C-alpha cells in the first residue's frame, strides 16, 4: 500500500471560502482518482493569495505523487493560479505559442469574431515547460507542470480536462469498495464488533457512517452504513461479509448503501 | 483588515476523500463565519490518520484565530478526532464526568433503555480542559479546546453545535457582499475594466464568475457574475455600482446573482 501513488487536490478560490460557491469538483475527482488507483489523500481550499498558492503548491508537490488544482485560470485579475505555479517552480510565465495560435483560430472562427485581447491572452500564458491539457469544452487549456495538474474550476470544464489527462496518469491498484447497511441499527451497538473486523483486516479502510432520512411513512429514521475499502478483492469481500453478519445481529442487514433520502 | 479574526476548517474523514460522501459543512460554515465577521481563510480535508490530524491541528491553530473541525467524534474505531486533539495539545484524554452523567441519563430515559457501553463512553471522553459544546440534536457533545472547536460531521448535528457555539465567538466586522451579473457577457470582455475597479478599491475582494445554465427556451447560455466583498458598506456599494456600469457597456446588466439553473 505504501508504494501506491497518492493525490492532493487544491481548490483555489475565494468564492468557495466565502460560501458563494459550493465546490463540485472534490467528490468527482475523489471518485475518479480512486478508480484509477491514485487515492486522494488530502484536499485544501485556499484563497486567491499568491503567497498562499505558491507555498501550498510547493509543500504539496513534494508530499504527494500528484497535485491537482481547480480554479483561477480564467482571464480576470483574480485568476492567478497559472502565474503562481510558474513562481512555485521558479520558471518564467510566458505566452505558449501553440496555444495562442489555437485560441486565435478559435476566436477568429466565431460569429461575431472574438478579439484575443490582453485578458484572454493570459489564458495562453503558461509556466515554461508546462504541457497543455486540451479538452473538448474550451480552447483555453489546463496544463501539467511536472506532477502539478492545473485545471479549470467550472465543473463541466474541469471534468473534460481531467478525462483528457486521465489516460496519461499511471495508477496503482484501483480502490475497491463494498457497503452494507441496516436501518434502526446504531453505531454505539456495532462499534466493538467493527473494531474486531478492522483488526482482522488491517490493510483495509473500514468506515462507519450513521444516516438519517425520511422514511416512506413520513417519519425520520436512522441506521448505519459500513464501508470496506481496499485494493485486495478477497479481503474487501470477506470484510463486507463480516460486517453484514455484524449488522444482522442487531437488525435487518442489507447490501449496498442506503437509498438516498 | 489584518486585525480581523480568521478561521480555518478541518474536514476530517476518509469518506470525503474517497468520494463516498459529499461535504455539506464547508459552505454552511463559510457563510455563517462571514456573517459573524470571522472569515474562513482555508479549509482542509484530511484522512483519519492520527499523525496527520495532530500535525494539521497544531499547524492551523497557530496560524488562524479559530480552527473548526467536523467529523470523527462518534463511537466507532474510525472516530479519532477527540483523542487526536488531546494529543495535539499534550493533555490527557479522559472521561468528562458531567458529560457522562448527561449521556447516561439520556440513554436511561429511552425506550428501550440504551446501554452506555465502552464505545458510547468514548463520546463522553474529552481532552482535559475542553469545554463541551452542547446542542439540541444529541447529548454527545462537541467541544472547544482553546481556539479549536470540534464538531460532528453529520450536517444536522454540526449546524446545531455551531449555532450553540456562535454566540461565544467574537467576530470582526461582518463581510458584506454585493453581486451583479449579465447574460451573454463574458470574462474576456470585462477583465480589464474589472482590474481597474479592483485597483480603485484595493481593500475589497472582487471576484468574477462565469456561469452556464439552461435558458427558458431550452438552450444553454452563459454570462458572468461579479461579486464585491468587504467590510466597508460604502466601498462595497460603490464598487457594485461600478461593476454594474461595466457590465452595462457590454450587455444587459442586472443586480444580484443569476437565478440558479
């Protein structure tokens, strides 16, 4: 497990920290990275402050196999991610000619044509040595600079950029997951039994998640969902079976996650 | 502005990093802390790993006026936040007698009565010196340990704990916000004008956010929303007026945020 690649996500933007915008990228990336076998180990939401961005990029690129960033690569004054990544790597931030040409051709084709003005040219300006991430949603690219992958904050564009990048990422073993749950069973009842299962499968990540939801009869009710995650299919299946048996001691166990409210 | 209090949020839990659970607490806390005048400056999502929790708590409690944590205070083996906070502060983690008595009375009253077993007693075990945060949703408390405020991860309980805590927090000037937007206006057009407004109001945080949404006619369309945030009502209002005039040069400006999709 220790040799498997790891990922960190940096969500860059005052709008998430102010509550204006609810992040929609963390869950998508967490899920996809797990499938690819590059588990997300940390995420940070940081403001549009150059010193913070630079220090955080440098700290995290040393600590994790991959760093993914979202946000701050548009044309306005608060879009400073690209420039900050250049400063973090100590390289010039300069117009990327191929990207400028692609964007200019795209803008010229539009009706009416769009001017590649100074603000828009910022989106063709990359750290020297960066590899553009081109996607189907826009000609303004993301980019990879060594193990730092810079993507847009708009979820539709971020996903397109990530999926363009994904085939180039070398993953470890995919993270497998099995869930069981039971209504009217509570964490305080199964905690000891779950600890015993965790002790039996130390390489797995076993989680316990209480839930509360409106029932078909209109009342509120709760239960607990147990999740086993890991890379060994046999161990994950055996732990799931043991968790099912544990829940069945206290109530009506079921496979999978509880249905959403 | 530099003297105003600051906040950091630590979301503790493998389930957020695996994509199983979408965090629902960041936006709530960001919004409420802005209203109280303790702006959220950073958020981190970290795994259920003791060394990571301890190091992150210690780094962030030195860096920010307040640290809020969510998650990891239930009765199961993966609920290790409370114990880790004790270790971060270098104090014993011990049964809090008053809390034990409150929980025992609650459990005894239930029908059928619930046993205060070892797992549940963990929820009455706090770092020495912690002040419990009691809420209306459960008798298992959160707690404040100096400037670190430990809350549940379940959103309903987290909100109840935060609102119980809020009156004790000394805020700075509340963060005021004004928004304008315009359909069919794009960031590349207004970037220079917005930079000029930002230069005129350096104490404000001006943000530009493109949006895409389904229109009443069924087609997709975009536009841009501009947001001015700050503590000075006169400056915020003046900047909003200037941003409105900027958008009106290129399209049909409107006050407020665009209607959701």
